[in-house]
C-alpha cells in the first residue's frame, strides 16, 4: 500500500439545511428580544422626558404667575376731575368653575430695550383660551399691556404661558375673615371687604395634560401679595400748632 493511500482522508462535513434554518430562527429570536428591550427602554425614556417637560412647563407657569401677582398694586391717585381720568388700577378675579380669570395691575413689567418710554407698571391677565388649531385643547394665556388705561381687562398682547391646560382654579384669601373666596373685585363699592383692597393671598390650582398613564398633572401654590391697601402719597394736613 502506498503512503498516500495509508494516510487517513480528512472528511469535510457541512451544515444541513435544517441546521441552517434553526440557526437563523435562533438569531432572529435573539434579535427580536434585543430590539424589543431597546425599543422599550427608548419609549420609557421618551415618556419620562415628556412628563418631565410637562412638569417643567407647569412649574414655570406657576412661578411666573406668582412673581407677577406678588407685584400687584392699587392706587388712589385720581385727577381732580373724574372726566379727565385716563387710567384705572384694579384687581378682579372672576370665578368660572374650572376656567377662572384674574385681571390686575402690577409693578412687574420688564423693559427689554434701552431708552424706551415704559415704566414697571402694566396690566396683566391670566385665563384659559381655546387653541385655534384644536377645538378640544385649551391653553393658559397671559395678557400684558404696558400702559394702564381705563379698562384693566382689555388690550395688550396675549401669549401662551402653558399648553394643554384642563383647569385653572383661583381663590383669594380675605384677611379680615381669614376665609378663601372664589371671586374678588376691588372696583365694586358694594364689596365692602374688597373695594380698593387686595387679597392677602392667592391660591392657584393648575391642571395640565400629559401625566403618567394619561392622568392630568395637578400643581398648586399659594402667593402672598405684598400690598392689601392702595397706594396713596397724599400728605395729611397738619392741625394748627398750639
């Protein structure tokens, strides 16, 4: 027997079609599981970021409302002839169920340009308004007029402060009775406890869509107003010296 014939022949063996199909199935299953895990993590992260953004937007809205309500003021300064009056300061809180509104004068205006004829006084309003693009969506709106006029609830520029709001509830603390009221009007003489006065505190409850499990996000804060009586710089008359 020749040496070539005595050498054992190496037998090469390939994969059968069944083995190839099983391997492909296992790889596909592993790939599906990995993709599902990564996709679930990505969706969870996206949902958490979206909820966090909604909380941030709601807290920013409450912070701005609180800062500007703290600067609310009234003034007793009027011209000698009422017909010459060109401005009226007021604090009017209107109760409308879950869609309240407040109009007031404030010292919160910020001048964004140099050498402009603007002061820190302004008219402000907070209320809910329907989104023009969606009939079932309401936004929290902020109205500001740089100049105070005779109508504290109209004029100026309206901007969206917080989107997709479901409720805005405002209450006002009456300092003399220590009770929370649903409405306030400093312009009506019939309201003896409110005429030419500001509430001691304002309670704000804000509900916005976008919480976990499609539940609304509910935020609440209390704002203390630094002034309850109107400004008056009149110098009292001195009596005759003795």
